[in-house]
C-alpha cells in the first residue's frame, strides 16, 4: 500500500470537506470504500443494533504498514493524492483522508492490520480521538476495523439517529450498492448475528444482481453495452413491463462509484419513452466509464454528485446504449400458469407390466405370471392465473433538456425484424382482446393498444401526414392559456396534419385535420393537444411526438366496440409480424403470449399423461 501522508493545508482546502460521520451508515460507507481501494476480494460487514452498538468491516486487502497506522488517524491523511493535479485524475473511491480521524473522534475505534511484508500485525485503539493502545498482534494479511459505541462522547448527535431498524436498513442499502458496483468482490453482511447477504464475488454482474435484488428482478433484465464518443456504458436494464412506480431501481456507477446524475436518469427514461407506462420508471444497473479528467467528483462531501465537462455526451451515450439494447433484447411478455393443489382432483391409474416369478408347486419350481397392484398417481392442479401488470395512470414528467438529436458517431441502425406471420385468427374476447395462434403459442392482443401503436409508428415514419380539408372551417374557442399555446405552435401542428390559424380573441380556425381522424370531437381534441403542448419541452421534435400520441389514440379502434373479424385478423398479422409493435405509445403492452407448454401444465398433459 502507498505511504499515508498528511496533506498540506493548501491541498486539503481544495477538497470539498464536510463531516463524514452523521450516522452509522456513513461509517460503513467510508470503511468499505477503503477496503475496495485496498484491493480486497472478500469484505465482511457486521453490525449490531443498527450499527450504534457495534460495526465491523473485515477485508483481505493489502493492509496498512505499522508505521503508517498512527498517521491514518490524522485529518487529511491519505495515500490517494499528494498534489492538486491528482484531484483531476481520481480512480479510487476514497481520497479525502479524514474518514478514520472523524470516525475515531466520536467512537471507540479499533484497527488490526497487516501487510504481506510484515511478520506480525498491528493493533491500534483510538477512543474519542485519543490513542490508547498500539502494539503487535498476530493476524492475517488485510484489515479489521471495529467501531463501538458511536457518539458515546457526543450525546447531542445521538438524538438525531433513527431507530435501530432504520439505521440498519440504511446500512443494508449501502452494502447492496457496493456489491452491485463490485461483482468481483465477495461481500458478506451480518446483521444482529444473522447473515442477510452474501455474493459470489465471481465478477458476474447477473449473479450479484440476483443476490442483491432477487430472482424476479434478475429475470427481467436485458444486457446493455456500447461505447459512444469515448464513453463506455454497460450493465443491465429491465424490460419495459417491469418498470416501477419510483426511481428506486435506478443504479448508476461512474468509474465504479455510485452517483446521482440527472443527466443519466433523463437519458435512461427518455430511451424508455413509448415503451414504459406513463408514470413508471425503468430499472437499471449501469456502469459509465469516462476519462477521470472529464468529470469532477469533488463537488459534494458525500461524493455521490458529480459534474461532467460535457453533459450532452453522457446523455447520448446512455440514451443510445439503452435504446439499442431495448430494440434488440425486448420480447413479448408471457403468461405463466401456476399449477397448485385443487379440490377437484382427477385420478389417473397406471398399471405395471406383468412379470414372471418362481413358485414352488408340489416340490417343483414353476413360473407364474404376476400382475403387481395398481399404481395410482394423483395429479393436482388449479385453474390458470393470468398475471398481468397493474398499471396506474400518472402525469408524465418531462425534462426540457432532453432531446433526441442523433450525433454522427451514433448512427447505429437497428435492423427492423419483420416476421412473415403464419397465424390462425381464433376470435375476440370481451370486444377488446384479439385471440390468435402462431407457432404453438396463443396471443392475447389489445386491439386498441395495437392499432394505436401501428398508427403512431406510421405517423412517425412518414415525412408528411395526409390531411383532409374540412368542408366548413371549424371555429374553436379556447382558454387564454390554450389559445397562446396553439398560436405559438402552428408550424408544429401543420407538420402533424392540423391546419390552424389565428382567428383572434382566444379563437382559432381549424381548416384541415389528419385523414385518419374520423368522427372525433375536434373542439375537445384541439383543447387536449393544447394541454399536451403546455407540458412538453421546447424541442419541436418532442412536441410533434406528443401530438402524434394524441392523434393515434383518438384515431385507433376502441375497446368494447364491435370490429369485424377481417379487421381483427389483419390487425393481428400486423402485430405479430412487426417486432416494433410491442407497446402502445403510453407504454402499455400490446400483446401477451401463452405457450402450449404452459397450457398443457394446466390440463395435466405433461409428464406421464399423453392422451
């Protein structure tokens, strides 16, 4: 390990300082980051009573040389930097050099450490900032730091702590993020004597995600990886149907450090636009790799907020990496049938084949055919439970800084996968859902959502929207706010197929509308478009996109209304023949599939049952 030095005053003042220890979780974060920087491949964290009573971090890293141990407890003592220029090229997680000093000032801190070049280890105990023990001990290579009775000498801080459970949960969240950011490290987390987390440390991100976030989350992921304009983005993203109602599932790591970045979040959510339900947020574990000199991590004492030299490059890299991954990796959601016990239990009887056995008759051995008793097998199951995501309509949050301007280096055209459908139209359920069969799978298609997406795609792809002039121009009276929005967006409206002109005094004259609109309340439609434009960013392309949303929704065939079988068959062929028709413009799934295998599970036609 590099020698620990106390920074000169002029260098220390360049660092965004701040009190490290405001709660037990801050202690764990600092100590675990130091373990990672020390090259550890195994890290064990143990806490008791939310860390208030006891915290311990054990690693197999490089350890600290005996002569450096006392220095490590001084403020601004670090082996990570020595000059002002080093702040522009920080690869390590910790660098401030005040963690141990701040921790030991408010607790009873013990460190046991040894480097590979030393025969014996070093034990050092510091209580309330005062060293009480310094001696040789026997130990393995690495470091064990134990913190007891935090804030024992500063009772005023104790009253700001939350309950033991809350503090423990905060620490658990920190360990989860560290484990995700370093799948190559085996983490163990012991909470009040019970092991609650363990990771393999095999470098496989999927395994780390499975251990930390669970099987359901891990099963919903798509691999994303690309390098755009010198910025690498890699990791996993969720399928749109698994988006959540909050941003708690978004994890971004910059050069291995967990960060909060509005730019990265905006790029991620923009990539999911038209795929995720409005008001829901995608999940991801994404690693952003940039040259250290292009980012300032010295913005905030916690080092979770960063400043990029070029935010647009970061946005483009995340956006196009995620967008391409979604296009290539997303598939139609599948309906799962879960067989369980059912009181209505069919009984299947299976007879064994006859066999011969030796039998003694009148002192002579003969053979006799014997049929074993009937073997009864019971197959128990219940009716299928079709599991559809539950959606809630919410207002979409838009970011004025988000655009879809493509840069030259990122003209990656994803080949459109068109399948020649060989489908059998079965029928319609509830006047809303088309039922069709293709390649041993049954599809349930929402006819409104499907038609809406097809119309939306058509509007987006055509350079000019077909228009129809009204026989008599329609006068539309609007509120002052709606009138202002419409008048300021007449060119955008014309591109979308609406010929609108100012008629004065809060009134507009509508002369033409898109051809695909039929029997719509145009007064209401113009008012709705005004509302849509009022919350859309300043970018013209995004305003046009939102108008297309409204138009395609209004023009699409409606659920609960009669549609001919021919129309439904054509619609089903378009859906199953175009991989782009996956979600409606609002993010609802267009179709679910039920495989033959899943259906046979329900009817007990799997295993030994063959008739």
